[in-house]
C-alpha cells in the first residue's frame, strides 16, 4: 500500500511488475552516469573560458557528442523493447480469462474458467480503506497465468494496479489484452488512471489473489 510521504514503489507481486522495477533501476543508473558526465563537462567549460571556444569548434568533440548519445540510446532501447513485448504477449497456457468492462463509474467483470461468473464492482463508501475498497473484489488464482481482456462501455477508462505493473486503457469498441501471473496470495488496490468524468476518483479496483484450491471453491 502507498503511504504518506512515500517515495518508493508499492510491493510488486507479479513477474511483469518485477521486470518493470528492474528496468527502472537500470534506467536510473544510466541517467545518473549521464548527469555526472554532463555536469563535469559543463563545469569544465564554464570555469575554463580559454578552452571553451576551442572545445566547441573541435571536430573530434563534435563526433563524440554525436556518437555517444546513439550508444546510450541503444543501451536503453533493447531492454525497453524486450519489456514491451513481454507485456504485450506471452505464449503460455492461461487458466482463466478475466474480462473487464469500464463504466461511468464502476467496473464490470466476467471470469471464464471452471464456471462463468459475472458481477459489478462499486466503491464501498463505508470501507476502512477510504476510496480504495469495493463491494465485490476480483478474485483470481495465484501462481497461474491469467488473460485479461479490457474494454469500455461508454468513455475512456484505464484499469491500473501498480503492484502488478499493469495500466491498460479501456477503449469503447476495442479490446486490449495482456497476460499476467500473481506470485503470492494478497489483496492489491488500484484505480482508474484515465480522467473519465466527474466521478473519476470513485471507481477503485481491488484484486484478491487466492490459492487455486480456494479459487475453485469460490467458482463452483
């Protein structure tokens, strides 16, 4: 869960979320190195006015600051493209399909597995967790691959759960898909991340991951 003054990610409980966190750490290291190098060069140019004019007109230096950004971009593009393909499609067998439909202002869910289950999920205004709890949670099995299909019945929404590393747009007339796996049993919270109207802040998401045995018991 998030906390006041927190400057860190929520606890990650999915493989995709872990890859996103690794990429963030890798990117921060690269950005820190670039910041140090640029800062040192800027300090050298400012404090050494005699060499600054020669440095700017040097053809070798021009080649260096043209080639070096290209090399840096190569080191950034490969892991980001790998992550995009990992999120976009996974060639695995999934246990069930979770269909998510955004409405103004609630979510509708359909779970197709052992049985077909349909229900709506509204914000629970009397819950202990203010603005983040719902009357009907999404219950899915942990340590099993799940396919999610997301769309909208009216306007643009976004189904976002930070702990899963998931933020998928819900677009009217279009299906977006991703496959995810939750590593441990836990209740995680999310919210709509697309401004969808006056009650945009009142359509939270609560996903509960349980063991496969408990999921089968609730599905039957």
